[in-house]
């Protein structure tokens, strides 16, 4: 993620504390990051459920179980 700081003529050490452009862009970045993290968590839970089901089927039917893909 590259913020507006690169090439900013007003850039000084510690300017992130009071720079409105940076704070606005950082807030937008954090909002997008939360959306991505939420989607990733949902996908991970679905994958966990799938692998749990496959593990149970393998225990029940042995290694020959191939799942939905046949």
C-alpha cells in the first residue's frame, strides 16, 4: 500500500500525526482491509468445514473416499 506521502512537498518527520490526507487514506485502507479480512475469515471457515468433512469420510470409508469429485 502506497500512501500519499511519497512525493509530498509538505512531508516532514512525524507529519502522519496531523496530515489530513494521510489520515483519510489510512482510514479508507483500514476499511478495505477489514472487508478483505472478513471475506478471508468466511472462506477459511468454509474450507475448515470441508476438510473436517473429508477427514470424517476418510475415517469412515478409508483412503478410497474421493468426495464430490468422484
